[in-house]
C-alpha cells in the first residue's frame, strides 16, 4: 500500500541554523514527508525569505509559532506533525502550543531547560496521547540498535561498566564572542539552560548509554569545568555514574578538546563480553566476547538484528552516516504517525523512538549533575 | 534567488532495483529535484506499481522509454532531465532516445557496452550540446575532490605510482544461480557487456584514479580470472598500468574477495608525497609529505579546497557517506541544468562532473583490458 | 669507550614468574648486564633449578635475599645492582637489605604497600645516595617520551584535561581460584597490598599521566568495585582527578573488561592541542593541534625529540614493543650506574628514570583512592 | 634440562651496520647464544674496535672470514654457528668458507646474487647436511605463523588471490649520493646484485607469500621502474603473479613511496575466507570468513596454533615487534643446532625455518622478474 506523504511543519530552522537543515534533509531522505508550513525565524523577514527558499507557500509562512499552531489546526489539510528546532529555552512553550492544538511534535533535544516544564509536557502528552518524538538522533544508527539488541539479548552478560564520552573541540576558544550564532546561544544560560556541554552533548551521551543498555542512571558524582575564560556555562564535565541494578560507569563530555571533532563513543562492559561504538565510524560495531577474538560487525552484514537491518538503506560497504541515522528517526516517526492515522498499533521500531521519558530523564540528569558539582562531587540522585 | 525544483524523470529503477533507489535518494537529499515521470520497469505492471509507490501521476507513468521521451518532450512541463538506471546493455539506446528529443540525461555507469555506441553518443552530444552526466558517484565525495585538488596543485610532486583497488565479496559464490537479480544481470554478458568485475567496478577504479590524478591511462597489461565455476564473465582482474607522462600503477578489482564489502581504495604516490583514500572511511584522507608526519585530513575541517568544502552539508565529525556523495553528483548536475535554463556559464563544480569523456575512456578501458588478457597480458593501448 | 657489562643480581623471578623473565630479557637486549647472582625463589629447590637454567653459578645461587645481600656485598666482584621482582609485600624489606649493604636497586612497581615503608626507603636513599630505579616500564617507550617532551615544551598549551585508562580482561572471571599464580597473589591483600586493580595497574596509569604532563595529582574522587564474587580486592576503579594548577581528569582501571588485553591509553588535552597514545600501538603518537589536521608521529621519524630518538634501536616501520621499552629502563639505569662508577654526573636520560618519588606518590595514590572510596567518593588529597 | 649457550661467530656487522646489530639483539634476546668470535669488517681497525665494543676476545677477532673459518674450525671451543651479515655479493663465498669447514651458517637474505652460486651452495649443503638458516625474519612473527597454519588447515578454502606489497619511502630521494652507507650498497649493482627494490624487499614479499600460502610461484609479468634519476637499479616494481595450482596475484615493492615506512602487507584470498597481515601492526591478524564478521586475532590470545603460541614470550596486549620476530629465527635455529649436537631429530618449529630452498627460489625470482621486465612484462617462469 502506498501511503501519502506526511505534511510537515517546522518552527525555527531558518537561514543560519544548523539543525534545521539537518531535520529537513532527514525528513526528505526516505520521502515520507513534505514540508508545507513554517515559522522559521523570530525575525519576520528572515522567516519569509527562509520559507520561500524552501518552497513553502506564503499562506503557510508564519511569523510566530502561536499563530502557526492555531492556523494549521484550523485547516483541513493541516500539518500532520511539527518539528521544533529552536534553541532549548523555547522548546517547552512551542511544544505546548502545538500539542494543545492536537498536532504531534518532533522536538530537537534537549526537551527543555526546567524540570517543571518537562513534567508539564509529560502530563499533557499523557492526557492527549499525541505522538511525541525527541530527536536523539544517534539512536537512529543501525549499529547502535544492534548494540542495544545484543545487550538486551544478554550477549554481554550482566553489565558491569558503562564508559561513555562525547568530546568536541569547537568551543576550545571563545568563539561565542565572534558572532558565531551556534556558539552564542549554546553558551548563553538564558537560551541553553543551566548546562553547557552537559546540556548540549552530555545529554546525548547519557541517553545513548541508557538506550543501548536499557539501564537507568541512578546517581552521579560530577566535576564541571569552565575552561575558557569568561564563558558562563560548563565546557567540560567529568562524572562517575551509578546505574540501578549495580552497573557503574563514567561520562566525559567536552567542547574544548582539540582533535575531537564529534567524538561520541560508547563502551559497554559485561561479565561475558563488551561492545565498542564510535560515532565517527558509525558503520562498525566492535564486539568482544570473553575468550574470543574481537569481531567487527558492520552495517548491512548478515545476521544482524531486525532492528538494525530495518534501519539501513544500502548494502554493506556503502557508508551511511549522520543524516541517514537522523532520517531513521523521521522514518520511524512516520510509521508512528501513519499508525495513528490508520488507527493501528505502533510497530516495534516505533517503540525504539526516543520520546518524553528520555526528555524527562535528561532534564533530571542536567539538574543532578549541576547539583552534584555544587556539592563538591557528592553522589546525587536523578529525580524524574 | 530561489530556483524552482527541477522536474526529474527516470528510466529503470522499479521495485527490486538497487541503484534506482540510490538515484532517487540522491536526487531528494538536497531538494533540487522532484520526480514526476518514469518508465520504471520493462514489466508494465511493475512499472505501474512502482510509479504509484513513488507518487508519480498515472499520466506520466510510461510503459517504455521511447513513449516517455516523446510524450515528455511534447509537454510544456516536460522533465528537465532523465535518469537512466537500467542494466548496461540498454544505456545507449535510452540515452539516444532522450537526447534526440532534447532532454538532458543523467546516466548510470558504465556508459554502454560497445565502443561504437559510445562514439555515437559522443557525437550526438557534441551536436546537441545537451548536458550529460555519468554517475561516477565516488567523485562526489569531498575528500576525493580534496585529493584531486592537492594532486593538481602539485602537493605530491610528480606522480610516480598509482595503486587502485576495488575488491568486493558478494559474488564469491554463484549467487547468480539463486535468483538474485543484481547478480544475474551483472554476470550475464548480454546485459553487462564483455567485462564482469572489470566493467562493474574496475571502471569505477579506473575513472577514480584518472579523476584524482588528472592522468590518462595509456596502456594495460591485464590478467583476468573467472574463479567461480560456470560463471561467464571475469570475477577478478589484476593489471599493470602505464599512464601518459610516465606514471605507473596497478589495478585490482574483484567480486570474490571475502572480507571486502566495497573496498575501493586509491593511493597516489608522487616524488614529494602520497595520498591514501578508502571508500569505507570516506570522511578521511591521509596525506604524507616526504619527511613529515602523516596527516589526517577530514571532511569539514578548515583549509580544505573550495571543491571539497563545496561538497559537504554538515560539520566535521558528523559522518557523511555514500548517499551524500551520490547526491553531490545530482546537486552539481542541478547547477549545470539551471545554468543552461538561465543561459549562464557552468560553474567550477559542474566542470568536475563525470560525463561522456569518462564514459568513452571506460569503454576503451574494458576493451583494452580484455584484449590484453587474451594476448597473455601483453601491453595494450586504450583506443578512445 | 667500551664499558664492561654490569653484574646483575635478581631476587624473585624463578620458574613461573612473568615479570622476572621480562626483567631478564630487558637487561639482555642492549647487552649492558650479565646476570650473575640470584635468590630466585623462596622455595630453595625452585631457586636452585631456576638459577641453573639461567647459567648462574652455584656459589652465587642464594636461598634468601638477606644471605645474598650480605654475601654479594662481601665479594670483590660483587653485583653492581639487584633487580627485585617479587610480589609487592616484600619489596620494602628486600630493597632495604640491599641498600643497607650499599647495593643499588632496580625494583618492580609498585614500590611497596605501606606508606611508612615507602618513607623509610626514601630516607635511606637520601642518606645513602644510592641509585634506585622503579620499573614503570611504560615510560621507556620512545613516543611516551616524545609526548612528555612536547607537553613540557608547551606544544599543547595549558593542560586542561587528562584522560587515562588501563582496562584489562584477564581477571574477568575468578581465575585466582584455579591455581593461576599471577592471579592468586594479585588478588590477595596480604601480598598485593590494599589496592587490587588500583595497585597493579592504576598506579601505572597515574604514574604515566604524571610523567607525560609533569603535573602532580592533588586529589581524587574514587569509586571502586569488586565485580567478581568472592574477590577480596577491587577489580575495577573509576575516579575523578584534580591536578595541582587546575588541570582535571579521569582515570579508569579495570581487570574485568573483556576485549581489553592491556589497554593502557593516555590522552592529554590542552588549550592548544591534544595528544593520544595507546600502549597497544606504541610506535604511534597522535598529535592534534587546534585547527590543524591530526598528525601521526611514529617512532624513528625525523624531528622527534632527543629523548625519543635516544630510546629506540631500529628504523621507523620496524615495530618495537613492550620488551624494548622495558629494556630502555635498564639501559638508562646502566648509564646511571656507570656514571656512578666513573664518578660522572648522570645524563638527561637518566633523569627520566622513574624512582623513589614515583614510588612514594603511587603509595599515596593508592591510599587516597581507597580513602575516597570509603568516604563515598569524597575528594581526597594525596599525602606523600 | 639446561643446555649450554651456543657459541656464535659473526662476519660483517661492524660499526655502521644496521642488520648486524639486529642479528646480535636477536641472538641475545632469548639467551641461547653468546657472541665469541667475529670478522666484523673488511677494514681491520674497524673490525678490531667493533669486536672490542662487543666484548669479543682479541684472539677471536679476525681480519677476514677465511682466516676466521679456518681458525675457528681448529679450536676445541669452536663456534657452533656463524652469522653472515655482509652485503649480498659476498654471501656465497663466506657461506662456502664456513660450510666447507663444517660450521653451520645463519645467513642474511637474499642468499646471493647469482643462480650458479645459489646452486653450488645448495649442493654443498646437501652433501654436508649442515644446518643453514636464511633470516627471512618476517616468518618469525607469531601471527605470520598463525596465518600459515590457518591457510594450510584449509580455513580459507582454495586460495584464489595473493596480494602482497612492500612499500618503503627511504630511497625516495638520491640519498645514496650523500654518503648514506645503507643506501650506497643497496643501489650498487656490484654489491646488491641485479635487483634493487626487487632484491632487497621484493624477495621478502615473495618469500612471505610462499611461506603463508605454501604455494610456489610459477611465473611473473613484471614492470620495473627507476624513478630517481641516476639510480642504477630498480626502485619500484609491480608485477602480476601466477602460482602453481591456479592461484593468481600481484606484488608491489617500492623504495620511493613517501608515507610508507616499512609497509610489508600480505592479503590472502580464498574461496571461503581471507587473511590480512600488516607488518606495522604485527600483533594483529585479520581473518574474514565468508558471511561472518571480520575477526581480529591477536598474539597471545587463546586458540592460536601451536606454531604461533610457540613464537611469543609475553602475554597478549604487550606488543612484541621486529626484534622479537627476528629473535624467533635465532631461537628456532638454536633448537636445530642443539638437536644436531644431541643427535635428535629437529622439531616442528625448526621445520619452519627459512633456508636454502627459500634462497634458491628468491634468486630465481629476481632473475625471472628482470627477464620479464626486459621482455616487456611477458610472463616468465621461475627457474630454480
């Protein structure tokens, strides 16, 4: 059966945005969406020009998200879903606006900056039952899903240690003072929230580790640094982890690490084996079972799990990358949305989609990390 | 200025095709095309179903390419370009049909199977001046373009040795006898032409080496094998290379090499330095200058050439892959097509697009390789 | 000038020992020592047989170290130095015996298990001025010395973060209960001291980080685990680090990590660049300067520091390994011993030799780690 | 049982030699030899000084090899074996001198420069039955032996393709004109023989491929180059290979390839799997079986073959290197020599030692390569 393309709206993501373009490429790749409406910028002229460049019709080009939510909700050809790709501080209000108008949301991470807003959104979602997806895009990589499948199948035995790190180099100098837009809002507590590197990438690391292991982080002992003089948020964070059930771990995130472009890496160590995945080489997953040679699993090879095989487009040896993983989130979200339109139950892959629970846990994570740091690295529980 | 999306037609690429889907994802990624017409299969029912699945309107769903070429040429909203993604033996006739109706072509490689057809197409293109692109997609990788820019800038000095290889494993067993469609036509001389691995992937290797070095292959001394019993075309080929100007080299292509998923690799050795690029890790280019440490160049890093910086979408450390490189061919082709519509000269990046000359040289390459093999690896010149 | 071979004695290292054989190969490689005396085992018959196998004369084969120290000190051809390669708990007494007889010592790490013994040895060394070398063998790798030279020269700028890890897999199961001698004493608090993985390999990691950065560790916040049921010492440890001067870091050591054979790795991140060294590929050092491509420095290449060039034997591309690095400690110790015999000042390379200060700091490290762990990961200062 | 150390003599290897020092370290490492006699240089004063530096007694310091062979043969404590480490042109005469005096020989490769000399030595060895070892040292690496064991056990199935390469960079410029002694004799036909890169390193590549696969090379089609102006021997060679039994392959050796320090690499492709070994990372062997993930075999891991386990000293994860592999040749030679002294049959490991047959085949290889090149890359058989 051929399903119609879903009508997509977008808030944020106008000219100069990084993540807006990523969301659009991700939505296009597998051809399940068509972008028809947008409030792409808080600057009206930029919003208009950006919409025109994206072939959005003038009557669906909006100056603000409230107008858009109301107007779209009133149309017979209303958008099926809206993508929210603004800075962190505005996520909660925008999501709230669309959800209250009955429009499902795909929201960029992190969910929001305040726990009370996160809980309020969670309540709203529970009441409305609307689809809500948080783009923790690294969970869209097929070998991340393979890692999860193998851990949950018990191939590594009982998990003992989780080592996750996410070093970047791009904020090694104070480029926020040079007019670099991405750097400016990410180092501004008013827009980014209380976490700097912790909020921007530490949350990815935390979520990825939980996704792959199925474990819930219980408490952290954290040490934060702001290495670049004058910066107002942490730019490097190191922490000890305690998971429910007894697993232990460490997390390092940094935005001041020269030589690390986007070095997200997850290692999971169990009593029977270990896994190692590196975002820079996403088509490979190293699996070591105790007493056996390291095995190099690759995207597209035979005998991968259904969840990994599902999340790929082309044969092994033809590298897929970041955009394909991001597209997988959109593609699985499309299945979720169609299921709802058709009133059928969501499939297994939709169940893997990150959502409100990931958002809640990450806001709690940021809060616990900062509280621990202020308490001289005292063990601090995540309060969801 | 916002340009309208180009109207794309497609011949071949119906259900079950690998490369057809790749072309469509490539065309979609950067949002410069919209697929509006197709003759997607020689089987009418499959053609119809495939078109419907791709949201092509029934009145632009065609049963054969001749009808399509004529009908589209007659429409005011005719397609701007057609993609030809059928098996090799039909490329020449299909390209001929569209070009004679004045419709530009994006053709999958290799150009065709017979030198006389290749020359005939070249003549037609020269007469008509129509845009024609051959999807040697590996030239779309930014670090392949970086390699070319550095070689042509003289950074490696005089090129001495070219080492290029393209091993795959997928035909290590006789899967063409199991109903695998891709394997069946690629091992059938009637559809694939006289070269097996030589035609399918040896041509990519030959073209890539020429693209990066700017050198023309003068002659080959080749040894072909058909290792899988009963197979009718070569499945492994090894050859010595002599380039115009004195460079020497080797080329290995294989489709029977377990452990090699899609192992295209190019090494270029000059008197001042060498380069190494591996398709499986396409975001990296290793550069060694004599007496200096090996440097690891990465997509998106500062100080890359304009041609490499142009051919990327997202920041360094966020891997791009095969589909993005393929999309770059489509994106540069779009620029070429727009330039023509607007009557402006083609830009520098369009000049990098592989086209009829690459096609001609590759047909000559296949012919020379086979002739050399039949002459017991005697040195044999490429006759274009 | 040709110098005579130094006369070497050994305590411990009889049949079944791992590290004894390593010390002997290390002493032989560069031909500066000849093994002439030994008390190789506390079991007299094993001591005798081991000595015979090593061509040690019967009259210099001793049943215990006290007898050996006294007898050797009385000979005109007395040993120039003794190597102490017994389990940790006996180091202090053995070192004390030889030093009080005026015989220099090369002692396996860690120095000893109790701080009071460490201080007592330090006092004795200060009084006697005798050479004393602690075999932190990883400092013998040329690229470790290169790393140190570059950090101290300021190439990385101000050090911000130190990431050091040392995972192993060999104790992932309770092999200490199977008669494995190495595992038995290393998991026995009476012989190994209070630290398990912390003492055995965490000390290497701590010392290596200090050697390369020149920084002194100020305090730790540590979380220890004993994952294998019934084990009496930690087998996995994770900790946050604070260095004097403001650098921060993390240290992970584990002996229960499947897939990690001997995974010592050090990354040093400064505000101008970073370094990455992995013991499993010891001939390579990755150097990333901000805004420049990663460079791959290799043993034997031009333009390395004098300290790195000094510490190698054969050309680049011919891998050296663990034994060569260990031999470098012996070779630099030989220079120190000859300097003393000839009454000349020690050279620059001898100054790099790990010694009593490294020993003291590592005993303090173990004590601080354990104290921090007991205090729920509270920040705990190293008290030397 | 403790065996006495073997008495070793050496011809060549005085001050300034590279390979002489390597042989001595190799002989020392496992403590089976003691160097007692030498004719270390054709320059008498250098011979004397070199001997003194090596603690060789004056009465066993010889000015020439003839005198040495006669004098040693007449001593009751005569040397058990002599190492020949001179330039290639003198190997035959020196070996002949010692063998005719009944003294076994360890000879550096290649055996000699003329086939008639090689055959004459082979005859002499057959008549005398004396031990003779050729130091194709790369066969001493444990994972090379593992590769051989797996190929011979049929794990890869029928071998289809052999890809072997040995690129180096050190002769990329005409350093033979700068007084560099190693470069001078290796580029001098009078001392090196008719092959340049072919003789120096191509022979290693040819021998290694034969060792691992057990296949005999039948014929070659070769293209040689002398890229550095004024050089008198080839510095880069590329060739197609045909093995007895139907396997095919390619060999590249180069001494003008910037970025390649000592890049010996062997890939063996069979119908069931493939192997990949790289000398720069000698502790790793990659094994890919058709349809299974790549496996990373490492030195010292469980389940390696007896021949690989025998050829290592320290646990996995503690890298061994070039000197250890070279030492393995000496250690296996010691077993061979002791067996002879004790009149017991040689063990399995001694059977792996490269010897006169390897020498003969390599002289034939050089001759065939050069003949093929002169005949415009015509297929040319090896004539042993």
